[in-house]
C-alpha cells in the first residue's frame, strides 16, 4: 500500500497541464513597418518565460517576455508569424509554471547586416 501511495504521489508530481492559449498570424513586441517590401520569413523559434513553484509560484510568467526571447534569438528579427502561445502548468506543490511562444521569425532585410538573412 505504501508503494502505491508513493508511486501515485510521484506521478501526480510529474504530471502537468499544457494549454494552447492562442494561434496568431502575426505578432510582435517591436515596432516595424508591415508594408515594407524587405520582410522575409525566417526559421521557427521558441521563447519561454517560466518560474519555479515551491508551494507558491515565485513569479508570474509573461507572454511579452516569452515573445521577446523568441524574437531576440535573431538580431535581424522584428516579429513572429504563424505563432502559437501556450500556457505551461507543471506543478503540484513543486514544479514550474510558464508561457511558451513558438513561431516563424519575420526578418527585416533593411536592417544593417541583414541583407542575406531569411529563407
């Protein structure tokens, strides 16, 4: 009986919930001209903002921070296209909570040093 209780507690601890919050066509935390003819699609990237949970969360995850991390993974990127925003909740007493943003980079070829970037 004790083994079953320990195994059940372990499974409950490692289980979690991931919720798809939104699917967006274009999003950015940066200012850029959508009508510019210098925008191209880049590689698929992921950005996360997460915090540990020890009884209570140690912080509040933010979509903007997750999106900034994804966009700033490439110096020429100004936004994301075809993106998915996901809420992560993998905690029961201990664990982590967070937000994940995944999308294709929008590369601005008019920026200095970015003429040959993108697909």
